[in-house]
C-alpha cells in the first residue's frame, strides 16, 4: 500500500514512524526551529521537521488529551491519531492562528472522539447543585468564593485538588469545564467540538462550576485553605 501523503504530495509519517518519534530522546544541543520556521519545513516533507514537531508538541499535547481521557492507553492512541491528522492536514492550516493553537484543537477533537467511543452512562449532577427552600433561598448558604477555576489552578497547592474534583463531575459537565476553564476554548469552539449548542454549553458550564464549588468546599475549609 502506498504511503499517505500530505496535500502537497510529501509523505506524511506512518503510524510506526510516529511511534518511533514518540520514544525519541530530544537531542541536547541542536537548536530547535521556531513555529514560523517549522511550518514550511513540515509542508516540504523534511524529516527533521517532523521530528522537531513531535519534540515540541508531544509532551504538552499528551497532557491535554490525558486530562480529557484519564487513561494512558486511550491518551496515547488519541495523540497518535491527532498528530497523524495534523501531518495530513498541514496544507489546510491557513496560519491565522499559531501552529500550537491549531494542534491543540486537533488534539482536543481526537480526545473527545475517543471519549465518545468509550463513554458510559453518567451519574446525575443534581446532588452537587445548590438546593433552595420554598421561599427560593439557599437551603445552605454557600461560602463566598470570588476566584474562578482558572485562578484556582494557578495556585500550585490547589491545582491537583481542583483537577481531582473536576474528575468527579459527570462526564458531560467535566468535559465542558475542561474545555472552557482549563483548555481556554471559547463557548462557540467548545460547542462545535462537543457537537451541541452554545446554550447547552453555557448551561452545563454554569452547573459544572456550581457542582465543583460543592465538591471543593469541604477540602478548602477543612484542609487549611481558605476560599479565595
């Protein structure tokens, strides 16, 4: 079978080639190309450019996919598929965004596709949402909390805790809060990637943030942390 090629006719790396590059140790003293230098070299099919691409993006994009999938084997498969898609689609990249931003979106799409393939029935988020009395007052007054999810994850001592609690959310809410508050996608991008409407994303995000507050509050109160 002939090798897969990019739109310009240069061969894209095969899966075996990609696996080899995933395991490479980056050379110690070789200057790495900038993103601006990397793109034309990739489009020209230069072998060193493909290697530089993997060295630059493999680790950060692995962790992007890992946050979504929470499974090393599925993550590795998703990143492989994403990188192969990127190599095949280089000529469709118009350069209006950074190369890293473009790759980031491809990796997220691949991870979400993988997630949908293995997704199971999810629990209800209702027990984690605020409850109200008949007079529409909070049944339990929530603690004042002015910080966003992004601000919490910037505090090193809270980052791991926040991610653990996000992982406890039902899947459809977990993915929304990851895409919007951790990966930094806007509402329209998140809706397109999830195959749903902007209104659904906004609703799920609001509910996910409320549920995350419920999950975090006992930790922050009882663990020596104060709510920001």
